[in-house]
C-alpha cells in the first residue's frame, strides 16, 4: 500500500490548473479548476472508475462494460461545499476520525 504523498501540478489543454496524486490503493486522483462560467468550482475525483466484481475463488476481477459507458467518478463542487469538506477533513487530520 502506497502511503507517500506526491502531488503533481499541471494544466489542461484548455489552460485549467489541476493536481494529481495517488490514493492508498494507487488509484490516480485529481483536483481540477472548473470552467463553470457563473461560479467558482473544482472537479475532484478519480481518473478511472476501475469497476471490479468479486468472483468466488478468483478474488476481484475487472468487469466488462459496453464501449462508451460513462462512470461518474468525480465531484463538481463550489467554494461553500469545499469549505464544508475542509472542516470534515480538518477533524480527521486532528483526531483520525470525522466523527462530530
């Protein structure tokens, strides 16, 4: 299990800033500025849904889906939502739990 925090920063082809990192299960995750015109927002999520199914005797196996299947693996949040999440994350940083 990877526990190293390594943030990499770059820009999209359209010039929006993003940051990528790997989670504990080595899923590529990201935070990206949104192009939303009427409100500041960011995208937050994983780059690939990587759906798996547990097969008895074989463990977790990839699942085939029709070409063009869309998986919603990202959150589109505004500044108020981000502030609320920061408060939850701060609790976790300080105590190891999100419990109130």
